[in-house]
């Protein structure tokens, strides 16, 4: 598990023109669209899970199911 703070996640994975705000990333995490968590007062994205995701929730569930 490689955790990136929300601002670093935005810089690494989005172009400057399409970069979401930290508030948007926090909302995505809370809604389950982006794997992450809050630790203390900061929000972190699990970069390893993000890179493994396909963007399709059903496909991601099947691919990430523990056997």
C-alpha cells in the first residue's frame, strides 16, 4: 500500500488543466470512487489500488476478490 496525500495524487495523475481540487478528491474517497482514507486531518489515496483499478466498479470487484 503506497499512500499519497491528496495534493500529491492530483499532481501525479492529472494534467494541470484537468486537475481536481483536494476537496473533490476527498469527496471521491468518501463516496468510494477512489481508494483512500483520512489519517488525522489529511486525506490519502492508495496509489497501488488506484493503478490497479479499471474504472469499472463491477470489474474491479471481480478482479480484486480474495480467493
